[in-house]
C-alpha cells in the first residue's frame, strides 16, 4: 500500500439516478427517489477511488463502515455529485467524509471507512467463513 494523498485531498464522481436506485423492497417501490441504501453504495465508491490508487497489485480494499445522513431526495434522472474528502490514513485504514449534491442542493453527507488488506488474507477470511465451500 502506498499513501499518495494528504488529508483534505478530494475525489469526485457522478451518478444519474435510475429506477434500480429507488427505495424498493420485496413489497414494491416505496418512493420513486434515490434510496438511502443506493446512496450508501455510491458513497462507498467515492472512498474507494482513493483506495484504487493506494493499493498494491496483491491488495484489495474492503469497506468496514459507513455513516450516512440523507438530507433531501434526488429524483429519477437527476445527476448527483459525490465529493469524498480524505480525513485520514492510519496504517491500512482509509477514512473519507463525503457530501452528495444535486446542483447546489446537498442531499446527503457522511463518513466512510475502508481497509486495504492482502488479497491472500481476504481469501483466507472468506474461506474460513464459508466452511471451505
């Protein structure tokens, strides 16, 4: 792992809200807006953008936590902008804060944690949890 960044560095990406991103459960669609769980998925990606540049070939990132506050809805077809800001890198843990906007309107914010581990270690963890299946 190579830390190429200083706290305060940012990464951005955009996402257009699609039907698959809406608040939908087994009982059907609750609201035709960007769901909190889809926001969390895409917020994790914003932190992963740092990890992708930091990890070595024999390493992989794994999400270890996310806090998200959903402030305002984003509608189908709207483009959302994720901005992740590096908070810290402590050994192999990468911590980012994120904000999510539609235009000038903030729709979400939070913090996300990922660890960078050797792929071999992750494989051993996953195998031990699956009982070797």
